[in-house]
């Protein structure tokens, strides 16, 4: 009997992860729900907005590190809410200071409040400066394959194209561009933004993405803990389906049982 296939871990900036689901910490009703959702998701990488999160700088206030201890999770500070390269770089430096030299960050530089679409020009500028300063940069970007390739060329350790607008729940709107990014990438590609339900996460993985990052899809579900569990399974199923290789699409029917040898043939 053939042994069941064992997948390789997800590798990002020298770190190995068995889970390919990355989750955020915002929009939950309290830290208890945050902790329960993260546990149900099985995620090992947890992202948070540096500008909106207490990491101990506000004495007497709830501290995220009590819920997401660094010895158990890989923390991924992000630059959510930044609209210029200057602000994003400053935010990453603040995270490094608060987390005792932590280098792994998620860069996102937004274009406007209405769409939260990435400002590609400012993103490229910030990425280059952060990389020159020794950061390991996972970068949120558009689904433009040319931009993705340039970010990789600069040295980003993971490319994170949007599936659709942040918090929209519309799923992957342009799977063809996502696939183009994957096919040319030499670093992990993770869909970031737009996931709404488990089938969206599975689709991202079936396209060949190395992982999926999400927050709103879990936190805004009617039952966040249950949705976190569903997302865990969806990412795993999508990954296995990609590795297994789907059957070819055909224009005509192809019976699963042969006609030859039928009892009444």
C-alpha cells in the first residue's frame, strides 16, 4: 500500500510552518474570541495592525501578547492604515522596537479609504527601504504580475496579491492573474484580502497559492470559531487537491464505469 503523501512545510524567510492559513486579530468582540478563533484555525502566523494594537506600550490595557504569545506563534506586524511609504517604514521600525528586534513584517500601503487598494508606487518605495534596513518583507499588492515580479526582484520574501477588496468577502475575482503570479514566482504567493467563505480559501489553494491570509471572513462570520475551523479544513483540502492534480475538463461525458462487459450488453 502506498504511503499517504506528506506535504512539505510552508517556508517563509527561513521559517517553516505546517499550517498554510495565516490569520489576523482585528474585528473580534474581545481577546477571548480572538484566542478561540486562532486556536480553531490552527494558524501559526498571526498578523496585527501595529497602529491599533497594544503590545505593552499602554500600561493597564489588554495586551495582545497575552493572547498570542511570541513563544507559541510567529507574530506578523502589519502596516494597516498607512498611506505613504514613510508612514509604513516608520510603523515597521516601531514594531521592531516593541518586539525586541523582530524582522518579519507585512507591508501594506493603501491608496485610499474607499477601496483600500494598494498604492503600488508607495509600496515599492517602502519595500526597498525596509529590505535595505534588514527587514523580511511579506507584501500586500495588487494582482498585477509585473508588479509582483518587481517586488520579488527587490527581495520580498512573500508576495500577497489581493483576491478582491479588503473586507469585501467577494472571493477571488481574477484567478487568471493570480495563477500568472504563481507561475512566475520564486517565493511563496499567498492570497491576502477578499476571502469570504471556505470555498474561496479552497479555490486560492487549488490555484497553487502557498497559503491564505484572512481576518474579516472569520471575525465577521455569525459563528467565528466555527468559521475558523472551516477555513482550516478548506485550506488543507485545497492544498491536497492542488497537489493531487484535478481531472481534465472535457466537452463530452466520460462514464466512470466502462461499457464493455455490461451484463445486458
